[in-house]
C-alpha cells in the first residue's frame, strides 16, 4: 500500500514538473559520472575499496534564483565483501555480493548563492538537495548463508538527500560535484537480511541498507525567449 501510494505521488509530481517545463525559460540538461557504494550487513562501514562506477542523466528546472527541481536517472554497481573483516561473525559468514542498481529521483535543490547572476562576484555555489526516489537492484550473493527470499517488487522507495557544489563555467555550461545518500526501507541490497547459518541468526533484519553516490556533472542550460524577468539570471 505504501509503495503504490508513493508511486502515485511521485508520478503526480513528475507530471507537474513536465507541464511547467513546457513554459520554462531555464531548462538544464546534463550528465555525470562517478562512483557508488553501500552500507549494510556485509559492509557496516564505508569502505573506499568497494566503490564501483556509476552514472547519471538529469533534467533541472531552475524555478528561481536559488531553487531548482531535478529529475534524474542513476545507475551503477555496488559490491561488498567480508574477506577484509577480522570479526568472528563476518569471518564465519564469509559472504560477498555484487549488485547493479537503477534509480529515478525527484529532488529539490537549494543554492546558497545566485551564481548565475553576472552582477555577483561568485561563479560558484554550494547547495543542498533532497526528495524521493524509486529504485531497483539485481544482486548476486555468495557465502555461508542460507539463500533468502527477496521482495519481488522491482521498484522500492528511498529517500535521497545530500549536497554539492555548482560552478558556472560559461553562460550555458555548468560544472558540478555532488554527494548523495539513499535511505532505503529494506535490508535486501546485499542479499543478507536474516543471515541464517544452520539454526542461528547472523544478521539484523531491522538494520536497513543504504547506498551512496558521488558524481561529477556537466550540464547545459537552454535559455528561452528574452523578457524583462530574465535579467535576474544574467
């Protein structure tokens, strides 16, 4: 029920965004490349060695001087391994996994500086972002754990949030760097939730998995028909 309600809200927000974009004067399209990682039962802490490639495609609608709406598609790889752990439980479980994921996110961004205004002394602005995402994963898990049934729904709900920095390279080109975390509401990204070995429970099913992205982006801004209100972006 929660999943279907969230999907309805997401697509309703998407419809509003696209209908507004038809009249928008500052549409921005871009792409990015970077890395992704995760934390969960197999990797309870961030481990740089497990970072894997990721990419993004996005559309940004600049609502005002500091507010923007961002619709993006992300995909990448995630991995985790317990081979590096010296703890008795992970050493006994000896599990590793490889996963691919894809996500569609709708974000609101807040820029601290109107970096597009030539009258300001800054071409750069830090920003914060947050919103709603639908994602799916495909995971292969190996080790001394009993195979587990994974939720059959491909799309699941997550809450993405983070921040970054934007830099106005030219009037139409923007560079960016962003770090984003996705809070999920399930424990199946790594394929280990209960982690049963024999008759013993070796994992915490109440500890939800997270995944993370760090991206370098390049975007192109399309300016609409000139009008007096456009001056705020020049």
